[in-house]
């Protein structure tokens, strides 16, 4: 299988975020480690750009998105490009996660933004679940919901949320 940017992101997530290691290497040191682990150098660079976009989105001033707090029963309409990328399965997942309280509307928008930023030619349901987990890991309070959030990337999600 050809390694792509998402594989690099998953590797980073599994090895640095999920485990909660306090080791925080610099970007250059981390890039060398990823390349030595067999991940392509150009995909590592793309992954860092993707992560910077995620951090920018997550560090956005909350006052800029005050409408998010007021729109508790809103319906999200997808652009043609978003609908094509997420497919009905991904859209349905996002609706279930918002309804279950795992994602707020800002987090949902962050997931959509980051899915659209993936360079994979086809985004699968599993890709979307990984993006959800990566977005949630950058939100305050992730430690309290980490175990439940990890179900997002397992097959246990569907029967767990009705």
C-alpha cells in the first residue's frame, strides 16, 4: 500500500497523541523519525502542513464563532464538493456525533475543513473517523473523553450510539 499523508497523520496520532507521551520532539527531529520509520518525506511535509491547519482552526478565537453557541438545532447543508468528499455515510456519522454530544458545531466544521484538506483521492469512512479523533484530541477536555472518542475509530461506534 502506498503511504500517504493520512498514514503519516495516523502514525503521529497513535505514537504521540493517544499514548499521551510527554516527549515532544521538534518538527525536524520528528520528521527524521517518521522518514526512518519508512514514511515518505514529501508526505511527512504535507502532514505537518495539515496539522498546522488543524491547530490554526482549533486555536481560533471563540468570539469569532459566537454563532456556533446559538445554533443548537441547526441543519448543516453541504457544498457539492463537501458532499462528494464526505458521502452520505460521512455526513451521517457527523450528524450522529453532534447529536451524541461528542462533537460540537465548531468541531464538526473543523472535521469538515480537515477532511477537505486531505490529499487522498478518495476519502473513506475510516478516514473521516480518524480525522474526527484528531480534531477531538486538539479540543479542551479530550483526556476525559479519550476512551469514548477512541470508539470512533473502531467498529463499536455504530451500536454504541443510537
